[in-house]
């Protein structure tokens, strides 16, 4: 469930005018911006952007970029974008890093439904005039590249039917691949990138039944060859298996980190606030005995903090 | 351009009734079936199928399957299906062969536009409850598998922009890969499966400029390692480069073959009759000094012959 609190009705024109007023003259009224934009759904935000363009002949995104700065700006920028476009931006930013943040790519590829991933691939092409897989291939190498290109190219079957016999066979293929430390084995990539999520869950469950441990724990136990491939596999499996649990760990690590990983924190809160941030918050609380709101309040400050707390549904 | 001759207006109900009459009682009036179905566009055929279902509570496809036989039945069956569904069937039939006919898979992956390929992938899932790439992976092995899975998973950028510098770099990567006989090199697969068609054409042209021969000729000269990988690469490149020329060769080989390759002949005529069969016929005539109609008339017989000639736009 969403944590975002938004009114059922709103006036795009009034909102656009209020946003314009908040940006006018010396200084910016960040509180007013948060009060409006932090309480509007994706569709409502697009209407505001459209109304703003019509009234002021200016793209609201550009205006906000010039008015705001730092973590707050980046969070608002991600928030104001249409969600599939935002994912395209997130993927692009992750790829452009000196050391590409392939976990972001895996999240997009493995957590989205097949149709959602496809929408992101379309948005990426529209924005960058290249395909997502093309850029993934250009910015990565070796085994990681094979895995990532296969994952972002996937258009999985989305049905519930599973083949129990296949789950058994492929759980063994995965087991043998981990045991023999040939993790880059093309069979592992094939299974993770072509099978439906329902089928993969059956395979992971079968693995657990046979080997009394989860496949991700087993992978962790086998260590990494130093190229991050094993970590990438674990991320993919965890994203497919239980995205809420996966996200809880991302925010936990982000908050725990000395200096806080604002990029990761922003990404999870902004992308999940309209989807399942409530569940992620619950898991967070169970795991850490402190609420995510409290943790965020402790580790962030200023407008950035106020904005994240608003998206977290914290009305205080 | 299409060779199919179809009326601008037709009555789906009258057509359905005429088809029903042709199938009623002892024997089937194949001539009547050809006269109707051989002169209707894909959209019109779907309307007839719908009208038939409404009037007779029976799927026209099933009825035709029980009425007809042999090459004629297979041709009519492929013709009556909605085109993306037909491609899903063609892919499935190709994969189910003892020795999968991977050229059919490559055709579908490389000749269709990105959106068309996507539509085929959707149709495949709808019909078979699995993804196309999943079945491709399950029915192939080794290097061919890597190539085919990457090609069918592609959702290429479809714009015209090209990067000339990239074309130069990647023409050299392809050249080195062929020279060193490491044809399964992942770079070759990456380039062929992720770059836009416009970019690939620029790369192939650049190859020709630098090496005074086309990349497909060069591949042919280097021979095959016996696993068909080099032949598969050539098929992919030829499909991307010039699908009409590619299809001309497919029908030329089909007609030339002792006993005729009816599957290939039917496939090309049925799938291209509403698209570019006219161009394919022209190239055929230039290359063979005999018209495709004449060649087909010589190598086929009966209702099958009459049906193919009708789709070829031959009114005699």
C-alpha cells in the first residue's frame, strides 16, 4: 500500500499557480512546494506540470531544478517525473557512474512487472535515443554484462501457471552451478532471465526444500570472485523473491551508512511511496525496532527531511 | 507492396455464409474458399472468423482444419490466423522440430520492427503460456542459443539517428571476430542484438567500405565450425540488411529443392502477401529470369498451387 497522502480532487491550475508563487522572487518557499507536490499522485503531478507549461510557457521541471539544490532538488526532480520516465533516468544515472550501480538496473528489471519494464524501456528510448540494453551493454563488462543485458531484455510470461517438474530440474541446475562455482554459467542466467516470476518462486522454494537453506544464503556462503557477479545474482533473486524485503534492506543500509546514502534512500522512498512503502515500513519496523520515519528524521535534515517524511505519510 | 488483391468493402456475414456453404455436405468446394479467403485482408479475415463464430457457434479455424488437408490446409491455416498469432505459431512449429529451424526464429526477430516483434512475443505468451525466449532457450544449445535468445529478446531503438564513430568501431570488432574465428564472441552477439537497425546498417556499410567485401560474404568465406553458428549470423545480418533480398533467396531455395520446400514457400508467400511480396517477386524475376508465379506454378499443384498463385496476385 501507498504511504502518499493525496486528495481525491485537486485543481491543476491552482496547484500550478501555487507552485509558481512558491518559486517567485527572492528565495523559494520550499514548505509550500512540499505541501503541494508531496501530496499529489503521479497523474496529478503530470496535470500540474501540464498546467504550469500552459500558463507560464515553461517546463516546471526546469524551473524546480533552477530553484532547488542538493538532495532536496534531486528528490523533487525524481518525484515530479512521470514514473516510467523517472526509472529511465534512474537507470541512466546508475549506468553513467564511474562504477555503474548495477543494483539499480537489477531492481528495475526484476521488480517491475513485464509490462512495466517494457514501459521503462520505451521511456528510455524516448529520452536517450538508444535502447536500455544497448547502454547497459556499453557500460558493463564480462559476466555482469551478460546477466544485466538478459535481465533488462526479459519480457517474462506473467501468468500463475507453474511447472513443478521444471522447478525441480532448475533448482538442481542452480545448485550445481553454485557448488561448482561456475556462477557465470549461462544456465543460471538463462533461468533467471527467461522464466516467469511464478516459476522462479517455485524453483527457489524447491531449492530451499531440497537444501535446507535459501539460494541467496547459499550464494552468500560461497563468497564472491571479486567481480560482484555473485552479489548481482543475489540482488536479482531477492528482487524477484520479495521486493519489499529487498527494499527494506536497501533503506536500512542507506540509513546505517556513515553519511547516509541519500541516493538510495531517495530512490526507494520516491519510487515506492505510491506503491508499497507501507509494507516496506512495516518490515523495517519489525527488523529494526525503530520506525523508518524516525530513522529518516534522525539521518536527514531540512527540506529534504521534510519532503521524505511527507512522502512517508508522516503528517507531523 | 502487397500482392494480395482484396475488395475495399466486403460483408463478413455473407463471406462467412459462403465459406460455410463451401464446407457443407460431402466434399469441400476449395475453389470457393480460395476465391473468398484468398482475397481478404488480415482484418477482413478476422471479421469473417468472428461472423462465422457468431452464426455457426464454431471456430472457422477448426472447421477448415477438419475440411482440408496437406500443404493446402497448412497454407490456409497460416493465412487465416491473425498475423502476430501466426508468427507465434510459426516460431513454435520451428522450435518443436527435431532439429529446430532457427532461421524462422531469426526472421521473426530481425525482420519485424521492434513493436512487431513485441506483438509476436505477446501473442506467443497468450497461446503457449510461456515466453518466446524461454522456449527458444529450451530448444537450442550453445552459441546458437545465446544468439537466438538475445535476438528474440531485443527491443531495439527504432530511430534513424546513427553514430558514425560507433559504426567504425563496431565494424572493426566484427571484422576481428570473424578473422580470429571467435564467432561466438559475445561482442558480436551484443552488437547484432542491441543496436538499432539504422546503426547496424551503418556498421555493415562501414565494413564494406573498409574491407571491400560484405560482412556476409566474409562470413561465408570463413566457413562454419559445423554448428551452424556462422550460418545463423549470416541469416541475422541478411534479415537486418535487406529482408526482400533475403526472402527472394528463401523462395529460390525452396523452389529449387528436389521435392520443393513447401513449408518455406508457404511461409514467405503467406507472411509477405500483404506486405512486400511484390518487391520480392521483382527481385526474384531479376535474379532468375523467370517469374515467381511461373516457378510456383511449375513446382506445386492442385488447390495448394491455386491458393499460392491467388496470394501472389495472379488472377488467371
